[in-house]
């Protein structure tokens, strides 16, 4: 892994950026859509679960709309889905939420 999109940043109705998590360092950064598109178009970096199609951002493992939505740093909506960062053998997973904190959970805790 490397850089992972973990949330859409919205202005009320439109996505204006993405919250990105560096899965190695654990750092998060909110990046404007134009910058994300520019980096992906240049080929200088990739973002796990996000791609570029005809100049527009798309989810590579499902719709980007599945990601949590945040506005002014606050979760918008009634729930924040768990995002799987990686699998730890047959033991469990490293997961994160929209805040970017990574934790390890056992299989039974994730697959309820």
C-alpha cells in the first residue's frame, strides 16, 4: 500500500477534495480535487482505490460515494464505514475510518 483515499471532502453537495492516508507513516492530508487529478494525470503517484477516467476521478474498487463524507472536518451522515487498509494473514485486518487512525481488528470483529 501507499496512499489511500479515506474520505470525500464536501462543500455541502459537491466533492471538493479527498482525505488521503499515507499507510506507511500514518499521516493524513486533505487535498483539493484539482491537485489529486493533476498528480494522477502526471503519473507521478497513485492513490489506492482512486483512478482517473476521462479526466474525472473514479473509484477503482467501487464508487467514491461509498467513502465517508466530511465537511469542515466533521462527518456528514449517519455512519462512517470501516476502510480496510490491509489483511494480516488469516488473523484479521488493519482498518481505518475517516479520521485516518489505523487499528488492527480480528476477522470476527470486521466480518460481523
